[in-house]
C-alpha cells in the first residue's frame, strides 16, 4: 500500500523529500512481511 501511495505522490508532482516518508513506511512493511514469511517457513 505504501508503495502505491509513494508512486502516486511522485506522479502528481510531489517533491521527493515529501515522498521519502512513504518509501520508508513501504520498506518497513516489506521487511515485516519478509520476517513473517521466514518465520512461517521455519515452522
């Protein structure tokens, strides 16, 4: 979801500095997903 928000903001012309917070949230979400997937795989 955060990736789509960041891309939409960039397409609408928002400055990169404004969009960086959404990119950070997207990276955190992906890291959490990967950690959960690794946990599920380990089970």
